[in-house]
C-alpha cells in the first residue's frame, strides 16, 4: 500500500526504504517481518503487564540496529 502512490510523495528516508524494499524481494520480506514483529510485541506489551519487560528487551536490539543504520547512512 505504501508503494502504490510512488516513492516521490514520501520524505527522503522513507523514499530510500521504499526503493530498497521494491528492488530486493528478500529485503521486502525481511522488512515486512520486522514491522509485523514490532507491532505484535507492542500489542502484547500493551495487553499483558507481566510481559512488558521482556517485550522491551526484544525491542532493544531493533532500536540499536535502527540507530546504527540511520547513523551509517548519514555518514
């Protein structure tokens, strides 16, 4: 759905994500899996109070990865 209007209607970082996603199908599957995983963890943590700590631990590598990739592409 996000790629239907084209990549030019989105901000620069999202344009790059859409370009990379649609050029490489394996990357697209990986990106969709990460989005689904993070959404699922957010809903589980919002619903189950005892799992919030564990969901936060699962978020930590993803957040560090995103920060590193953001820094890597800027430099």
